[in-house]
């Protein structure tokens, strides 16, 4: 074979190979590249959606925790100013205070007053339980009882206080005192 024939055959094979390459590229590679591009765009869209949803979930969790904190705050306020008179709870607290200060009740009466007037539409009015108490004990016990009533969990206002030595003598060398007081305990 002559050199010129070899050249023409090599150019022809190169042309056929080039056309075959274009055909393979056009029929097989290009559609797959488009499919890959489409899948990549879906993955990017889903990734963006996932990140947006993650941000939204974290914001919702933050709001939920804020409301849980608000519920804890409401529970704390409900301990100080309960939603109903809950007279037995008030009596139990006063009995526990009396026991811890080693004083005894001499008298006890409860009076439920009408609600106080509220100053605004959104403000719930407060109601008052008036407790007239009389306790007897040592000076330290009576003093501790009064201090504990003032610092009790429930919001209370001591209206009147009368302090005097007890008419009956104490056992041994202890001198007994009587404390008569009127306390307003608030509720919603």
C-alpha cells in the first residue's frame, strides 16, 4: 500500500471514529448528563428544603420551650396567688408554720370577702380570704410564726396584730405569749 492510500484510509478512519464519537456522545452521554444535572438540581432543592425545615423546627422548639417556661411561670404564680380560695391548702400551710415554730392555735376563723375591683379589662380581679388567727407559744415561737406568715408562699397581707402575755402560765420557766392577728390571703 502506498503512503497516500494509508493517509486517506487513516483520515477516513479518523472521520468515521469522530462521527461515531459524536453519535455516542449525542445518543448516550448527553442524555445521561442531562439526567445527572436534573438529579443534582433535585438534590440541591431537597437540601435547601431540608435546611429550611431544620431552621423552622428549631424555631418551633424555641417557641415551645418559651411556652413551657411560661407554664412554669404560671405554676409559680399559681402557688403565690392560686386560682381558687383553696382554704384547706392555706390551713395546711398555717398549721405547718405553727408546728415548725412550736406554737398552738387558740382561735381560728375564715371569712371570704367579695372580689377587689379590677382596674382594667384584661386584669383579673383578686379575691381575699380574711383569716383571724390566735396563737400561743414562747416569744421566739410567736415571733417566728409571724415572720413565717409574712414570708409564706401565698401572698398575704397582715392587717392587725395584737401581742400580749398569755393569761395562763407556761410549763416550767417558759413564759407564754398570745398573738392575735388578721391576715388577708389573696387568690384569683
